[in-house]
């Protein structure tokens, strides 16, 4: 459905996207993952025929971007990052405007309008000014606008950013539903989101694709480090250093007082050693768990320059 | 065509749902009303030479130009600058519409709003007509001149709005550019070289309005504003293609 070949974007001497190629078959929900500034938004904007690529080709539903950019736009429903809408328009008024510029024929407008209002749960606010809506509602208006012309492809740039947890759950459910009859590209840096919604993940860093596969395949194939969480009571001050000395432990992070996370090389179980150390030093061991490598680990490993686990706060917020 | 009209309509909705439209409308009517009163009072003085009052109202005084030089940038400043600042431009230009359609749609909306500003001045014509007989020819030609001037001024405003991200900056640039566009033709009175004088007379907007207000419809007075508007709209389109996404 979407065919991207050697797509590059250069601003003067800065290469933002470097020869990116991928294919998205019909009906797939693809997660686009990467740190801020990795080139996700630029790539999406090029696919949507907003920014002209420096080189490379894009085909959406059989239409070549270089030959027919408006044809490509007509086949994509796009939800930009930080959806900006016209605050002075009413929801229904705005959606009618979108329908008109998307080329929806006049006789189809009432039906499409009813469909998107219902689908995005906007029927109650159809007469409200967009400027008075909450961020969650505005996001849904953006999504409704992206759906109004029945596009086969949906491109969503960080659709859940800035929403409260309840709104995030609703939008995710909606995206999963939409994924049943649309081909979707979704960019995000929230990892659980990818695992919940996407069948396939592309990890992009510094303008390049660094990984491509299902979330499961990525987890098992790429992760080098796993994590062991240790909680100690009555531990002395040297605990952190002693834990770090255990063979196989790459790094120790202090999560809270007496709570540590150990980064461990593949396959090595250090729990035995930790337990032994606790007995020896008379510490009270209240937690000792080894976690399965998460997509987060994979992501961080692939997108961090040095091969170390990054700072604690980054791990926490993903 | 449907898409272009959709853009024009949306822009008109934006005009009339913002307080700015009403402020501009009020100020415009206030100043024009004052000027009209001034002209009538002036012509009522027995010592002044008899003259058609509408000829003075349509470009015959400095007030006309001062007002337009201020009002048009205020009308056009928002058009593209605001879309870029808020990011709505991205949504607009990922719909199957061209930069040209966006520029033209916004320009037409601004022009229609400008014409709307002039609509209440028909009351002056009605007032004058109730006291004296009025020759409809020069009046119609005067309005035509105003409409053409609107094309030229609005296109300059659209262009500066396509370059700036900030509305106020767009307005100030438009004002500066319009002062230049307006003054260039007046240099005609200062030069003696006949070729240059001829060229400058072509751009003399004061004479442009004066001719129309006298009822003189000359094709070159039609061609100049239309072609300059075309040029600025083309430049706006190119500017939009370059600046989007930044």
C-alpha cells in the first residue's frame, strides 16, 4: 500500500532523512518509533506530499508522489503532531470545509459527516466552537478530518501526545478499530503504545532505519541487556558498589533508597549472586525480579550512541 | 472550483468571527463618514469651486489613501502568517489543494471583505442623490477603480503575509510596501525625462483613482493593477512553497 524507496531529505548540509526504504502492506498498522529529531515527522510529511523529498520515491496506493502529489494527498488521511485547527470554526463547519477541500462530492458529504462524527464520538459537540474544546476532543476532530474523505491510508503523527490517560486509552482504541479497515502509519515515542497497537515496528534514528520487525521479533532479536530489580532493607551505603562488582552486572542504577536496577548481559542470571551477597552482608532482601527485555530496552539500545543503558529518568519516561 | 470556493468561504467565516473585522469596519466607516462630512462642508462654502463630491471622496483627498494604506494590511496580515504560526497550514496543504488555490482563495476572501467595507458608502451616494442629480457613470467607474485598487493592495498584503510568521510583522511590511507602490507613481510629478514620466504615469495610483472618479475607464488603468496583483500572487505562491514546513 505504501512503498518508500531510498527517501532522503536534506536541508542545506544537514541530512535529516537518509535513504529510508520500507513497504507497508494493505491493512497493516506500522509503528514508527524514534527519539525526538530522528526524522519521523519529516518522513511522514514527505509521504503526505507536504515536503518535497530531496531524493527517493514514494508510492501510495499505486500513485507515485513525484507524478501526482495531489493524488497522493487525496489517498492519505493525515493527523499532524500537535493538531492545529481553526479555533473560530464549529466542529461540523470545519469538517464540511475539510470535506470540500478533500474533494468529497456534495451528495456524499452528509453521509461521511455522520460517519466520522459517530466514529470519533463527536456528535455531542458538533455545534461547538473548536476553540472551546478540550485537547482530547480536538485530537478527535483532527482524526475525523483525516477520515472524512475515506482515505485508504492513515498517517498519524504522535496521536496521543498531551492527552490525559483516559483520553489516551480512547484514542488508542479508536486507532485499533480504524486499523481494521485502513493501512496505518503511526509515529510515537511511547513504547507500550506500539506494543498495543502495531503489528510491525520501524525504529528510526538519526534519519536511518535501525530496526524493522514485529514487536516480539525485535524484543528477542535485538536486546542485549535485561534488567534485575533489587530491593534491600537495612542495606549499608556500599550496597551499590558491591552490587556493581557482581560478575555479569554492567551497570547499577539507584531507583530509590535501597532499590536498584541492575543491567545484566544476556542469559546471565545474577539473582543467585545478589541473594548470596545479601545473606553475607545481613541485608533484608524484599524484592528480586528479573524482567524480560522490553521494547524499551531494544529502543534505547538502538538509539543510544554508546552501548550503555541510559540515565534513569529516560528509562522511566521512555 | 469547489475547493477554491471552500477556502474563500472559510476565510470569510474567519473574518466575521473575529473582532478585528468589526473594529476595521467601524473605524473605516467612522473615518469615511468624517471625510464625507468634510467634503460636503467644504463644497458648501460659496468660495469653493463647484466639484462632484464623490470625485473627492474617491481618491481625491489624502484621507482616502491614508485609510487604505492602513486598512488593507490589517485585512490581509492574518491570511497566511497565522496559518503558518499555528500550524494549520500543514493540514491545509496535505489536502489535495495546490499552493496556488490556497493563495488565490485567501486573496479573494480579503478582496471580498475589502469590497464589503465599501458597501456602506453607497449610502453617501443615496444621500447625495436625494439632494442633487448624480451622474451614475462616474460613480460606477469610481467603484470600479476602488475594486481594482483593492486587487493591487490586497495582493501585496497576501505576499507579505506569506513571508512573515507574525501577523504584525506582515502588516508592517505590507504597509511599507504599499507606501512604496503608492508613492512610485507620484514621482511622475518630479521627473522631466519624458520616457520615465510616461512609465511612472502608468503607475500613478492617484491619477488612476482620479480618472475613474471622473468616469474615465482607460484599459491601461485596468491592466496595471490586475497585472501587479497577478505578479504578487505568483510570488506569494512561490514563497508558500518555499517556507512551508519551517
